[in-house]
C-alpha cells in the first residue's frame, strides 16, 4: 500500500503550490501549482451539495460535476501522470490532502468528491482519500491496545431544540448496535451507550479507558466559535467550545485511537462545519484519527457506513482502506440518496495503520500478594460484565456523594439487575470510602448480633478492634445501633444489604416492613444515627419503610426494564445471543422485553437450541421466568381492585402519568355532563363560547372526548409497588407516573386472554387520544402528537386498524410540517394491508400527498390515479373529483398550467353533477390561481369572486377567507392597495376567529406587504415581526424564512443594507436547508443588495458572517430573463 501526500501551500492570490511526497520519503516526487478562486469556497456553494429531498438525483450530479472540476484544477498533467503511474504500480493507493494552515479555507472544500472522469478517488476500486493538516506530524507507530476494543457512543439532543432539530437517540443507538453486531465484532468490540451529553458525564464515561469515541449530535459554526452542542445540568443546550472538549478528553488521549463526530439527518445538523476545527484539534493533541461529517447523512447511509467500517477495523484493516470500502459500498446502493451520502465522511488521520491489539495481561505475583481486606463484596457477579443502567448509577452516585443521602433503596422485580447495579456502584465509588462491606441477606439469618459480629471481624482484619468489647453483650437493639452508628460515622464504609426482601413481610396489603422487630429497630436506628461517614445501600424486590422518623434523606431508586438499545447491547455480550442476527435480537426483545434475567435465561436455552426454535417455544421460557419472578404468586396476593388496575395499566407499553391510573378505574361520565364541563373551560375557543352553553351542548355532545370521574388510586398503586409488580417513576424527585415490566405485561395479557386484552388496549389508546381530541393543530405540542402515535401502536396491537389509521389521518398535517413525512408513510404502510374499501383509498390518497410534498411527482400521480379508480369502483365520485384535483395541483406545481387546468375542469364537472357546492367553490378558486399565474387578473378575479360567493352562501368561513386572500392578492398585483388591505383585514379576522394560527401569520405577512408598498415601513415591519414570531412558535421554517426575506426587502428599500444583508442571508440559509425553490430568490436579493450597498461593504460583511470570500456566482453577470420571469410567475401564482 502506498500513500501520496499532497502538500498544498499558498503561492499568491488565488494561487497554490503543490508538492507530492511518497509517505516516508523527504524528497518530492513532483511539484506544480494551480489556481483556485476562493470565491468558490462560500457556504452557499457548498450547501448546494447538501442532501436534497426534492432533487436527490440532481445532488449526485452536482457532486460529480464539482469533483471533476476540482480534479481538473489540482491534477495538472505532471501530477496526473505521477498519480496514474503510482496507481498502476500499487495494490492500493491513498491520496492524503495536507493543507498548510495559512490556506485553511481550502479545508472546507469537499476533497472527497475528487473525480478523475472514471471514478471517485475516495471510493475507487484501489484508491482512497484522507486528510492531515500540514502542521500535524505523522505518527509512525502506536502501542497495542488490549482487547476487547471499547467504544463509547455519546448522543446529544438537548431538550430545548426545535422538534425538527432533535436527535432520535434510540434510533442513533440502534444504528451503532446493528453495525457492531457483525460476527467479526462479537467479543472484540464492546459498545457503551451514553445519552446524557454533559461534559462531566463524558469525562466519567472515559475513566475506564476508551479506544473509539463516537459522537452524534450538532456542531457549532466556526463563526460562532466552533465546537459541539452538548447539554447543561437541566438537559438544555450548552454550546461547548473546542478547548473545553479537549480538556475533557485529556485523560483518555493515551487510549483513544479514533474519534467519530457525526451529525445525522434525523437532527437536521445545525452546522457540520463546526466539526472541522475540533477534528484538527484532536489530531494536534495526539489522537491518531478522526472522522467528521461535512454533510448531514441519512439514517440508512449512516447504518451502512458504520456496518462496513467498524467490523473492518476490528478485523485489522487499515483505517483509510476501511473508510474507502465503506464509501464504495454506499456508492453501490440503488438509492441515489445513499449514493450521495458516500461523500459526507471526512477522514483526518495521522496514523491509518491497522489497530494492534493484545490480550490483557494478568500481572504475575511477586513475593507475598497484598490482600485488600477493606473490600468485601461476596455477591454474585456477572460473567459478561456490568452493562447499562447509566442513569440509575448516576442517580445513586449523586445521591450518596453530592446530596449526602444516608441510604439508598434500590427496588424492582426479581432479576432486574439490582445486585449487578450495586456491585458496580461499590466498585466505582470505593475510592470515596475506607471500605466496602456487603451482606448477602439470602445466605443466613440477619440479626443485630450477627451484623455486629460480621462488622467486628471485618474491621479487625484492618487492625480496628473498637467493636470487640460489644461482642457477647446483651444490649437493646436501639442502643447497639446508636453505638455502632457512632463508630461508622467516624470510619466511612459503604455498607450493602443485598436481597433484603428475605427479611420483609407484607403489612396492611400495601407496604412491606422488616419481619423481626429487633432487626427493624436496629436497622432504622443505625441509619438514623449514622449522620456522616458510612452510607447504606439496600436492594429488595419489595419497597419497604426505612424512614420511620421521616428523616427525609433516604433515596429510592426503582429499576425498570432496560431500554431497547441497552437490551440489544446486553445481548451482544451474552455467549449465545451474541451470535444471533440483529433481526433475531429484535424479535427476542419484542418477545421478552428488556428484563436482564429473561435475556440471560434465553441465552441459556440457546446453548442447546437455535434462537429461532426457542422463540417458537417462548411460552415455556415465559413459564420459567414467571416462576422465578413469583409473578403468579404475588398476583394472587393482590386485592381485587389492585388486580383490575394492574391488568388495565399493563395494556400501556410505556410509563404513564398517574392520571392514566385514574382513567383506567374511573367511572365514565355521560356526554351531556362532559359537554357542560368542556364549555366551562377557560381555554375554549371564543367562537364556541359565543354559542352559549345550551347550543354548544346540543351541537358538540356527540364529539366530546370521553371523561371519567377520577378515582383515588393511591391504595392499589401502593399495593402493586409493594409487591414489585409496578415501578414508580420520578421526575425532579417528585412522583410522575408508573410503569409495568414487560414480563408482567405479558403475564397479564395471557391471564386475560386475547378477547379481554383487546378492550384494555383500546382503552389505553383512548387515554392518549382523549387528551388531544379538542385541540386544534396549532394548539398541539410535539409531545401531544407523539402520544397520538403511541395510541396508534396500541390500536395496531389490538387489531383495530381502521382506528389506528384514523389516528394517522389526524396527525398527518403536523407530522408533515415537522418533517416526519417518511415516518408517516411507513406507519401507513403497516396498516394499509389490513384496510379495504373507502378507508384504504383515503389512506393511499394521503400517502400520495406525502409523495407530492417530496416532489416525487410521477409516483404521486400514479398513486392518485390508483386512488381515483378505487373510489370510482366504490361509486364515491366526490373523492374521484378530489383525486383529479390533486393531480391538477401537481401539474400546477410543475408549471404545466394547461394540464393542471384540464384536471381542475374534470374535477369541477363531477362535483357540479353531485351538487357539491363547497367542492365547486374549491375548484373555481384553484382555476383562478391558474389564470393568476398567466397574468390574466380579470379572469382570475372572476373565478375568485364566484368561489367567494358560494362560500358566503354556505357559511364556509375557511373557504371565504381563502377567496378573500387571493382577491386581495389580485388587488395588490394591480397596485390597488386600499382594496387589497381591506381583503387582507377580513381574511385575518376570519382566521383569528377560526383559531388558524398558520393562516393568521400569513395574513399578517400580507398586510405588512401592503404597508411596505405604501411606504409605511415601520408599520410593515411590525406585521412581519408578528408573522415571524407565530411561524417560530409553529415550527414553520418556510414561514420564518419568508418573513426574513420580506424584512430584507424592506431594509433594502430604506437603504439599511447591513440589516437587509442579514435577513436575506438568514432566508437563504433556511430555504437552502429545506430545499425550497425560494432559495434562488433569496440569492438574487443578496446580489441586488451587493449592487446597492457597494462591493466593499458587502464583501466585508460576507467575510465576517461566513468566514469566506464572496462567491464567484455573485461576481458574474447572469441571464436574469428566464429566472426573473419564473419568479414573477411564482409571485403571481402564490403571492
């Protein structure tokens, strides 16, 4: 394998010198120079290579063109001859781009796109591309690292990000888990997942040594200081500078071999460029290699890249070769989106040699071995090592160390991992104490005298005999505990009582207490009197009262099932399950959940039979688990009310608020009572309030959400928690909800039988949908919509596919607005095969609209045609007309107005025959937009007026508002501003009454335009700001960009060019990111500002904001005729 280093240094304005060295040699093989106008380095031009939902094929073509242009500039004839010769003579050739820091702007070029006319060099059959700053030394060799390799995955998704910016953490984790699931990685690569992206957490996670660090999240733009967007103590965004990150990694630098910094498409990366400075900084600190993403990358491509990369590294391949192979795999995919993602990763490597590994050495014993008598932990240890439970560990650590809790009670169902967790806690926290001592409460009877004797022997081995005088004395338990507490306060010990449930009995059916009165007095007094020093850890299946005097510093930590990523990670550590495919692991999780003992038991069964056979016979494994967990026994001890509550709560798949428990047992209220209570609510729409209570009840009683009288469920919840069948949830130290273990859920499902289980699922789904039934789309938060999707999952499980599809239909508008169209399409796909008739056609029509929004017009038209035929066969001509109307809309978007008009006319003919006047109004309106796009304003106005008249006669206020808006647009285009303003004001008032905030924001924008056209700039700006604020609250990014664009025009009109520049640049950035065609208008507006403001001032501002020179695109004359005409047409059509 040969590496050619391309040393690039500045050689004058827009000129660069290039020397080519063979790695390891000091004399250059060739030298040349090339010119490259740095105006090509603007972020605007590079953004054109970012992913584009609307034009994925065009993106791939732009990448290829850019790569060929870059190749032609750099590979002069002499350099090309040298490269071709080296390629012919070498079995594999690596091109390493080494740029002098003085020419650092060249770093932002996507060198990975270099294309020689036949193939991309970064993914060639026998070529690869890497980078290394010229001021970073090449590392010739590295010490071997012990196996297995350790990889930490840090996921950052601060809580205060917008919904479209949030990282789908579990999906990101599962991508990595699936990637390292390859047979070559099993037992050789251990993956630790961390979703709390705080600096302190990062440092503590790296304490045990880490060879690969993988970060997924957001970067910070270099002009804003660079770095990563981590989380603060409250989980909100914390911009973290490169220097801070370097400091946090300092202790791990000796072990780290690779850092991967990734921003994926799921989180709409704020800035990929923010990764560059960090990547170079890591190299300068001695970390051998980093991989950073220069473009956002799709989930599918990210998975393939990781699947190809990490197993190759474990197998001992060179890093540059492994990255090249991963790119090549992406390029071979059929999906053009994935092909283009091959150029997102950037490899910066000071050492690409294969990772040398060695088996961990067991140090030999020299002389007399030293025995640590202070660490006594005779508890069962996991053969596969501790895994997961990071949040719970941190809660215990912080409770003991930071919050000074006297005792921590870890409780949960059997086999949930309590012993493993406190063993891990003891090992990690031992440095904070002078010793650790654990009592295994299952091995012998526990009494005050035995505890005293054991602690005496323990301390005596360390030369402390202070308890000797107490041995054999008859001392009351409270006095004995007080004396012992004084000793333990002076000598800090972590004292553990494991499996303490063996000394508990049920009391009053709700809580457990310590069986032996003497032991009860002794333990409680001991905890109370040990004010400092020693701390206590208890593990128990059943929660018990340790704080009789309500001291208030006893911490309770419930253990629930492992999350899906944690469970998958655990399976990769088990001897038999590790070899199973990723799909089989998912099936195992779906069958047995995230209960650690269940997965270990499953692994044991797999020692004798394949996993597929074990899963077919899952009932026998479930029976074994239930016997071990005593689910049946504990269920039989419950009161009737607690049993009913358990079976109802078991229907929920996720933790639920306490209100859900009240809901499941509550008595249903009649519709009229519900309607009266809804009418009394303060947040009811004003229009509905005007109806008066009697009329409101009459009109809306049938559509009211179901309400139930709240039941006091404290007693049955306490009973279920006491028997370990329900896990309490806390938030900020306060009770927030409850959760049912997956194995308990399976037990309840089998106990009820399928016929009785389905109504429970539907009832649980109704709890979610009832919370959002009265909310308009503008009132729904993202959390509200995701609860609706959870209702969808429950309804699918219940086999209620029509109801499930109805949930998707309700959620479609918001999920589409927030960028989850593909998710929505996949959810429709899960129910469509179980639908028929009208419902199937409606859902397929919605899928067609999703395709239409992604500009997959041919697929959308085909789907609409299929839907139209389905409705025709059902005799539903109204929806046939709707399908024709949608096809017309697609042709209109493509600029084929003749075809659009033909379909609109066909649609109108049908609805006129049906006597559907509302449909006729809609068709007339749409036909009017065609004439408006043609500039035939008189004809357009005639159609709008017809549409408005019908809407008025029907009392269709939404339709009336739409017509008024377009009529106002015609008046505006004809400079009839008073008439336009009158229409817009009517439009605004109607939308305000309807509660349509998105439309209301649009009306404010239009009113602002009228004030601007009349020269009232202050008033116009006020309306634009109001419109932008509403768009931000709704997450409407296109609306935000439109407001910025219009404010830019206002400032340009008033000669405030700096302000105009800022707003146009913001609009351009947003439009470009979301792939909106309005980006070309924003770019043209920027060019016009440059002409008005002056090149010197504009170029200076551009450099300050982007860090680069102005693009050549802005410097050249362009043929504006076609573009300008297109802009005018769009403005006439859309306003």
